[in-house]
C-alpha cells in the first residue's frame, strides 16, 4: 500500500512538472528590434516621401502598424530609460541626457525585464543599454554584443532586444569628401522639408539618411530570418520601432513630431493571435508611447502588472480593440540634451499638439556640440546669420512663445502657432490644463535645477518628489505666471522676486525674462538679485533677464558666478546662459579665464565642451 502511495505521489509530481513546462512552452517569445534615430516620417510605410523598407513592410503583413507611436522624449538615454522603467522620466529623474549621476529605480519597482526573468524568461539585450538608471543584476541574463536567444535552456521562453546603430546621428557626421562621393538614393528626387534650407547639402543629407535606412532595413530582415531559421517566427511577437526621432537637423533632441513620432510594427505570431484584439495586416490609430511598451510586454507574457509603473498595456489580455481605438494622448518632455538646457513639456491629443516652453528665450538652435557636427546644422546657422532664410526656416533660431499649439495633421512641421488665435482658445485651455495636471501630479522634478536634484534628490528621486509635491506645485504656478498678461501677473511676480524660497525667486526671474521689456519695471529688484542672491544660479538668471532686455551687460555677473561655482552641474547651467548671451541678438562677448574655474567644475566633460565653444 505504501509503495502504491509513493508511486501515486511521484506521478502527481511528474504531472505537475509537465504542466509547468507546458506553461513555459506556451508563453510567447518577444523580440524588440530597435533602430536608432528614426522618426516615422522617413519610411515609405508611413510617408510617400520616405525610404522603401521591404523587410519592415513585409513584417507589417503579419502584424499591426501603429500610426501613432511616440517616444516620450527625443533623445537616446532619456528615451531608453523611459522604456526600461515603463515610467515617465520627470517623475523618476531619468530624463536628462547624458546622465551626470545614475538614479535608482523607485522603491519596490524593478526594470520590467526583471519580472520576465522571475517568471522564467531568458532575457537578453544586444547590446545598447544607455540607461540613466542603476541596472540591477536581476534584469538581464546577458547584455552584450554576443547576447542571443540561442543560449537559453530548451523550450525556455525568451525576451530579446536587438539594437541597430546604422541610422544613428553619428552616421550623419559626414565630410565634404563624402558629399562628393554621392549617394545611392537619387538626390534630385528626395523631399526637403519646408523649414529646412532648400540646398544641395540638405538634399544630400536626406538621400544619405535614406541610404542608411535601407541598410538598417536589411539588418531587420536578418534578425527575422534568424527567427524563421530557428522555427520561432510563429511563436514570437516581434516589435520593430525607432528609439526616438531623427536624425536630420531639428529633429533628434527637439520635442516636435520629427523628434517624437516613431515607426512601430508588431508582428502577431499565428500561434498567439488570440492573445491580441487586433488582426494581422492592419493599421491602428490608437496612441501608444514608450512608457507603455514594457507594460505591454509583461501583459503579453501573462505577468501581473507591477504597482508603481506609469505604463498601460496596449496589447494582450484585457485590452480590447475598442480600448486601443480610444487612446488618443501622448505626453513628452525634454530638459538637457548634452550640454544644452531647455525645459519643454508637451501633450498631443488627437490632431492637436500643445507645447509648453518654460524658458522660451532658449531658442532651439542654441549651440549643442554633437548636433552641430552635422554640416547641415552648420549651413543652416550660417544662412540664418546671413539673412538668407525665410520665416519658416528662421524659426529654429528665434525665441519661442511660452505656449505653442499646432494642428499637426495639417501642419506636421509645426510652423503655424495657433496659441493666440481666438478660435482655438478652448483647445489651448483644455491641453494646458491636461499638461498642468500631469506635471503637478507626478510631480515633475525639473522645477528644481538639475544640480540641486543631484545633490538633494537623486538617492531616491520619487520619494523626494512626493515629499516636496506642494513646493513643486508652487514653482509650477510661478512658472505659469508668464502665461498671463503682464498686468495680471505683475503683483505675484513682485512678491515672487522677494520670496524667501530661492526656487520661487528662480521661476519669478525666468517668468520676467519671458515677458521681456514688459517686465522692465522690476529692473531694480532684479539687479539686486543679480548682485547678492544666495544662489549663484539666481544671480545668473537675473543677469540673463537684464541682458535679454539690454538693461545691463550680464558678462561680469555671469563670469564671476561661474568662477565661484564648485559644482560641475551648476556651472553647466550657468554656461548655458552665457552661451545664450553670446549667441542671442544682443551678442554679448565673454572672456572666460579657465584657470579661475574650480577643479570640480573642470571634471565635468560637458562643461569642457561649452568652454571649447566659447573659447573658439
């Protein structure tokens, strides 16, 4: 009897083991194929003027093409941090590019592949990470140039990321000799967008980019062929997407559609077609964003959604086609791109795009070393200085309005700002409210300067944000004074300039700079801030106002503040204002003695880039 009982127990254990293994086999594999610096505008799959991509187009036949997929931010590390955390960067402190300090994930939350790994998936990344977050040892089984799904255990489901750098911005750092060598793509037939100079150099740039896109497409095809050779095509969800927009001048690094709106094609494997509500061979208009990608992978894998992430799945169990069709919003953000600061937030809802420029005097074309390695940027800037551009082409080098509103379906290059037009005020107010709710609700950490966050918040950014939520709301309200008429804002600005809170003073001065000459009645109090404020950056912001309004030469205050700084991140923000003063229409001249800078400041590589530019 005892022997029979032991046999029964053994049979039950074997049956349970078989069930577990069967569950592992039944889980879908998931592959991400990521091309760098591609917005949807340059692929014929989305735009008739784009490059042909036969492999991606073939993938679309067995999948769904998302017409509205967005990177939440238009540059590498900030975009990839959003993807891996499945959460918004301004809440986590992961949205500065490039990172000066890596931040931890929020307490109790992990990078999403860690949940896959715990569930038995083999997780691999080949090979770019570029996160602004500390990566735990539990995220990848292998993250290297040799990483492949082929190293997993028999029948083990896998999640694999394959990165393609062929279209990266660095490929556009060509020389005059490259231009002479020509392109495979016919330069006479390419489309040069209307806000770009219509020159031979820009036609070459577009044609070269098309060549690179076609090379990238062939590499996409190789990954798909390998999956087919391994008999995995019908078991695997394959995502192809661009890691953000780009890469022609004015796209990557900027919060317009060219920087944010990416291609996304998801192959639906025949074995798992019942997991999703959309059909293969279709296109979908639902809005999906990078913040949602990780949540979607977890949902397809049948893993319970972790608490503390911002993303919402757009495929898998519980997501109906009707739910997907209702999605019509995306939120985006940008702050520092390498050494260039400019704080912008945006909401797109349907066809309308609302952009909030918190520092509107920081024009888009402000020097950014990596961008200006492209000959196209250099030519564009030269033609502007020579007065050879039309209004649309000049916009990149002009101060912005605090608010911008575009109908991007009829104005894809965002040239006709509707924000001041009476017939669009209800749309403007609705999207303004939407954005304010988002930045207050997170809360958005960037209403403190980055250097302050590094020194006070980055050990636990999310906890810091929750603790200081009321303060951040106060700073947002101060920043939003620039949206009022000056008469309505005046009394609050006067009070803010005299506040005991340094960051209320900070945003009060910035709002005055947005008003420009209208705020000249505050010259006296702002001069006082420039001379004696307890925060060096407030002295600099005050000098910035005085320089923009031509009330006083800002060079002495800014230079002495730079010399006084003992913080590389603080010095970098000061240098942004110095470069603005040199390159704005007032064209102030600085003479910086590098030997007077503190050694800690000179340890920051991006400070050195700014100094190199200023000392040319």
